[in-house]
């Protein structure tokens, strides 16, 4: 038996965006009654809603999303529950180990680590970013040492300005998924994670349809 959990936020005109970025614009381009078929035109930043960051998002010479091979976008995963950490905080390695002393066991045979926070209950709105929980540099380095190829969070960002964790992970070609949803359904479990981007040439990220497949 397999259970499929959708981890993806929808994209709409009401989708939350980072301050200063444009809201998605979606409007009919052709109509069935006029043209015989329906299409819509979309305008949005490629990091809208549930998305993946490519190294080029922060690194001038980093790979763009179309340059990353497909096998990087799926793998054996686990989701860690970080909801007990204070809203708006950055989790360092010491505080993480105090609450998760068995983390080494949790990471055995895992390629992708997702972080469940309390960010979703603030979505949408300004608190979605302000009360998110970020991952510190030393904690990110710990995951990098375990040969993790991707991390993900239900927060809008894996960290806060000046985004040092972003840079550390992307320099090691570790992908970053942000604005995931429904991580409560997979927290503490092992599963297969799939989240493929569009092959957008030269861009720094892409929306994804992220799913977890739990094999009972």
C-alpha cells in the first residue's frame, strides 16, 4: 500500500510573495467560446508558492534550474518536527541536538530532509515570514556533511537576511525547497519525496509539484 501526500501550495492571485515582489498575475488569453480552446497567461517570480532554489539564486556562477539533472529532484526523505522552536528564531546546531539527540539515526539512508515549523498557521500574511523558523549555518553544515542533496521547509525561506545558510547550501549544490505544506502528515516518517521543477532556461528556481509517497 502506498499513500501519496500533496506537499504543494496552490499558485493563485492571492499567493503570498516576498515583500517587494509582484503578486502573480493570471488572466484568460483565449476562451473556448471565442477561440475553440482555453489558455491563461501567467506573470510571476519563479520563487512563488512551493518552489525550489537553484544555486544561481545566490551564486553568480551557480547552476541555473535547467542545468540540474532530474535525479536531484527526488529521493529518500524524512521530515523533522521543529514546531517547538520559538517563532522567528534561527536554530543553531547546539539547540537542535538538545531537542533531537537521536538525529544521527533519523538521517540513516536519507537524501532529503524537510523541516516542519509553525509557519503555515500564519499563511498568508506578514507573519508568515516574520514568525518563520530558520536554519543556522552550523546546522546547515551538519546536514551537508551527511551528503544530503536537498532540504525543504514549510516556511517561506530556509533562513533570514543576510541568507548565509542559503549560500552555504547552494555552494554545495544542495537544493532548497520552500513554502511546502502538509508536512504534519509526514513528520517523523520516512518516505520518497518528489518535486520536479519546470526546465526554465537560465532561471534561478521554479515552482514545483511536491509530493511524498509513504510505503506502508
